[in-house]
C-alpha cells in the first residue's frame, strides 16, 4: 500500500514489527514504517500513543525490545545516539532538545567537536565558531552573529534552527522533530514549518510530530497516525483534504479505543 515509491526506490529507513515495553506497558505493538529520501512524515496521535517512543528508538536514545531496522536497505542496530548520528539521523526531542547552559556553537558541534591539530586533545574552538557562523548565516538565521550566546536565551524557533544547522553541517539524512511547534507563537510556528519545507528542498527526510493536524498537513507528504502503540493510518496527504483527514482520524481513534 505504499504508493509511487514502492517499485523504484529503497526506503531510507524501514522499520519492521517494532515492539517496546516499559515494564508492563506495551508502548509499541509491532510498528512498520517506511521513510523515503526527502520525505516528510507527519506523525500524529493522542498522548501516550507511542510517537516519542518510536522516534527515540530510531534516534538511539532507547532500545527496542524486538523488530528490525533497515537503513538504505541494510539491516542496522542503533544502540545509541552516536550510532544514529553516524547514519545521518538528527533529533530534537520534546524534553531534551539542546543543552541550555552551553552556547550555540557548542550545541551545534555537540559530540562531534573538531580537534585542534597543533595542541593535541584540545578542541578547535575557533574552527567551531567559524563554521557555526557560516552555517547559521547560510540558513538565514539571526543567531549567526553571536554563536557564543547560551542557548537558554533563545526562542523555541531559534533553538529549532540550531538543530537544522546541525543537520545541514553534518549532512543528516533524517531529522526528527518532536513537537517543534508546541507553545510557539504564530510567527514561531511559521518559522518551523518553513524550516521543514527547506529540509525537503535539501532532500533531507523529516519525521514531524505534532498534535496539531493543521501544522502537520501543511508540510507533510504522508500522515501517520499512532494509537495505543499501533499504526492505524498511513496515507499520502495529497489524497485528502484536512477536513477529511480530521474525520478519518476521529473515527479511527474512536474505533481503536473501543476495541481494547
Ligand atoms: N521512560 C518511560 N518509562 C515508562 N513508561 C514510559 C516511558 N516512556 C514512555 N512510556 C509510556 O509509553 C507510552 C507511550 O509514550 P510516548 O511518550 O511515546 O507517547 P507520545 O505519543 O509521545 O505522547 P505525547 O503526545 O504525550 O508526547 C505511554 O503509555 C507512556 O506512559
Ligand atoms: Mg511525545
């Protein structure tokens, strides 16, 4: 049921039968998901549906209990965040996006700081800030003029910008944004949605989690709905109006609720 891609391309990321337990809570009950290069997935679902859990598994922040993950057709084990980064997966988590007490430059290079070749084992701070400026400017972000600013002074939208800068600099293939538009102003939401569109232009795939269907609808190629740990909808956006999708989501979620 996977549309025009199926015969021509290998998915960038393919998940098969992913299960995750937290003690007695069966948080993910056999999730399958395919994501293609440059594709924007709008991941939606009620509180506790399993959205963050699924993306944390992809990002190496937590381990799955069973199931398979394929990257460009090759089976992989993502054991930690570094494994995910090496593959080209970049994440902004709901609750742990960036390190607030560090500055912009350090956040961009977090875990991948360049070393100073003259003085061994020392980080090359000059190079880091120079590169940070370059990439932020290129992205048209105001933060470029002061990469030594601590991240805690930035707005939500500006923080997202840092994640995008990271993705660009390290040539990520997949960016995961967990509720990036939550609590943002109208202008902030616009900025994030424009960022997501710019990822697409650069052929970077994105999983965009949100509770607001209208935000997801504007930028996503595909809408994926989780409910109580199961995927209950996976459709190309182009086939539906936002109102139609709204109705389908309500109907599907209600059905799922009474069946358990
Ligand atoms: N670290 C954890 N320990 C125990 N249970 C957890 C943990 N993380 C998630 N869960 C449980 O797993 C289920 C899925 O949670 P998850 O955070 O993935 O939902 P979500 O779809 O992201 O919800 P929200 O929209 O509220 O962010 C929930 O029942 C939640 O209580
Ligand atoms: Mg969540």
